[in-house]
C-alpha cells in the first residue's frame, strides 16, 4: 500500500521559481510606491520659484542588505526648512503629509508581493 502524489513535480518547479518572482515583484512594488511618493511630494510642495519641485528627485533602486530601497530627496537648500519650519518660517509639512498619505498604499502594495507565488 503506497501513497501517490500528483502534481508534485509541478509544485516543486513552482516553488523553486518563487524567490525570483518575489524579487521581481518586490522591485516593481518599490518603484511603483516610490513614483507615487515622488509625485505626491512634488504636488504638495509650496511654489514660489518652482525650485523646490524641480529639485525633488527619485533615486534609483539600491540594495540595503536583503532589502531594496528607493529614496525621494528634496535637494533644494530650503526643503527641510519649509517642511519642518524654523523660527522665522512656518512649517508646511508638505513632505511629511505626502509620506503619511502613501503609507496605506505602500502597505497594500507590499502585501501583494507575497501573493504572487
């Protein structure tokens, strides 16, 4: 009396491809969320001369150990002052608001990464 398994080879093949699929999906999710954050930050940036919007950049994906990271950076000298404020300038929280808004989107998107397998 023996046990028969059907579809075991197919299952093994599928599981051996899982890490590659997850890595591709992870990279796509990082890019997607990064682009959305970049767009949101730029749209919320206060405009006087347009320098703040034009100097907000999205970096390419980089590896940080096992993780992949992408950064949205405000390269204008006054970016942090406008976001956090100072003694003379009232805070606009434009960057902070954009990050808070995108957090739910990011959680949902990264949750889909592991459903790919």
